[in-house]
C-alpha cells in the first residue's frame, strides 16, 4: 500500500500501480502468447492498410497522452494517483473526458496490437481496463472530491468518465 498524500490514509496497491506498466505487461503477454499459441491472423491484401491504421491509432494515443501530461506540467500539479493534486485540470482533452490519459493508453494498446498483428493482446486488454474501472478511477475520483469538493462534483457532472 502507498500513502495517498492526505492525512496518512493508505491506498490499495492496485490504485497506485502505474497504469502504463499494466498496459505494457498485458501487451507483452499478448505478444508472448501469440508466439507460443498462435491465433490465425488476416494475411490478405489489407494487411498494410490495417497496420497503418494501427500505427496511426497508437500514435494518436501517444500524442493524447503527451498533451494531457503537458496540461499537468503547465498547471504544476501531479499526475500520480498517490500524490496531492494542487489544481483541478479541466481544459484541453479534459473537457471531453475525465481520463484522457487512460483513453490514450487504450488507444495506443489497441493500435499496437493491430500493428503487431497480435490478436491475443486484445482480450488481455480487459485486465488493465478492469484495474482502471474498478480500482484506480474510483480511488482517484474519491481523492479529487475530497480535495476539490463542489468544483470536482460540478466537473464530474458535465464530463464523462471515458468518452
């Protein structure tokens, strides 16, 4: 368990486990399983176009992540779930989603799975998404409500969790 940064309360370890590592681990596992127990992959004339689409989706995910990180840096607040946020970021991609960094991880993961032609990675995506949906995001939302009160409740009422 890790400290939350407020009043010494402790966070479940899954709430502070770095989401990018969870996504990378599942993608790596999907690649490994595809090598050991290969599922059939499409080998038709659309492969280059599909791989280009996957590469573009992965790149879009990376760019969204960088834009989101930039907003936190400009606002001089933390991106760490266990850190004490000093400011509520509600501009840029945060006008559309309360979790654009997590959306970016999903987009990059799916894009890479398509680009690398790794179908096993797609069902494994459920694992980090469940970690986010059931543990990390509820923990983060409770922290944000405790830190920012009505301002966060108003933001949550007008902006969706994902998209």
